[in-house]
C-alpha cells in the first residue's frame, strides 16, 4: 500500500485537519474513513490499513480539530474552536469531500470508535445519504449526567481563559464517559473543549431535525464484552432505532476490550467489517 498525508481546512476554517490516506496497489473498491474518539488520534488505526488495502479498499483517518497533528500550536491542543461541537460534526463531511476530490466516484464507509459515535449520529442528520454504510466500534451513547456536565463546563469556560486546561475536569469527564478513572492523558482538553464534547451529545435531541434519506442505511455496531462501557452498545442501538434506522447489525466479541482494533479479537473484527463493507457495496 501507499501511505500519504494531506490537509484540509476545517468546517469553519479555524484549523487545518491532518489526514492520512492509505491506497491499495490496484483499483480500489471503496473508501473507509476511520474516526478516532476522545483522547485518541488517527495513529490508532494505522495497524489495520494493510488488511483493508489488500482487499482493495482505500483507508483514511484524520485528527480532530485541536488534537494530534491538527493543532496550530502546542499550547492550543485540546481547544476545539469557537463552535467546536458543530465543527466536530461538520468536519466529517469536510474530510469526506476532501478525500473525494482525490479519489472520485467511490463509495464511502465511516467507522467510528468510542466518542466519535455521537459525532456520527449528528452527522447522519444531514449526510446519511452521502455514505454507503456506518460502523460504530465500542460506541459511547448518551451518558448519565450529560446535561449537568455540559452546564458546569459551559459556565466554567466563561470564567476561565480560552486555553485553560484542568486535569481534574478532564478526569471528571473521562470517568463519566469511560466509567473509569485515568490520571495520564496524551493531551488535555480545554474547559471550553470539554463543554463542546458534551454539546455533541446534547444536541442530538436539542438541535436540528432528522430528515432521514436512508432508513435502511447499513449500520454495524461492534462491542467488546470485556469493555466496561459495553452497555453503551445496546443504548446506541436503541437510539438509532428511535431515529428510525432499521438495518442495524449488532455484534459482540467475548474477549474484546475497549480497543477492539488492538486486542485479541482484532482479526475477527476486521473479518466482520470486511464482510459488512463488501455486502454494503
């Protein structure tokens, strides 16, 4: 496979998003866009590119605004912009358009991990007709205390500097979402960034209206049974069904942890995803 990097301006032009694209040697059958979750970057997917490029799929991923290589300067890492919640959602569409200009005429598949499942649900409000299928791996659903956490972070973001980062606030958010504590983060979100992450979940029911173009959009949900957040899988399925999506394939992996892309169930997951993509073409 050939591995290349490129950039595109984010939805609101506040950031340049770093994109990695892996292309197969022959004619590609489609494009798989992998979207990282919270405290994650595109690097987590590099190890699976070879599997899919051998099957003639282009693989791509990107760093969210204000994270990884999509940071303007290091001190601003974790800041998601003035309208970060909408930006995170609209950036998915922006990245798809940027890759489509390089590889036109191919079907797109979106794969989310962790918290990016909530970004994808918002993305589907407007763009479910722009992709062939969507896979959510160890998704995060709407969590208890979201409204309260959003309110607290919104208030604190008004009384603290724009790029203020607090490890305690990050720990509180992580514990709410991931249901466990963490004292070591690859980077910290600013207080406003944490508010925008909460807003991503909150606006599913409070912003915009769903006009589904594809009620039968194929959706794959993969959940590791050794993941402490495994309960979110069924909650995400229920959320999608309440939005009238009808074609949902729910799979569990007995030995799977929160990162199915790297644990003992990786081979089975990749096999299942390949079959899912192939049948969705």
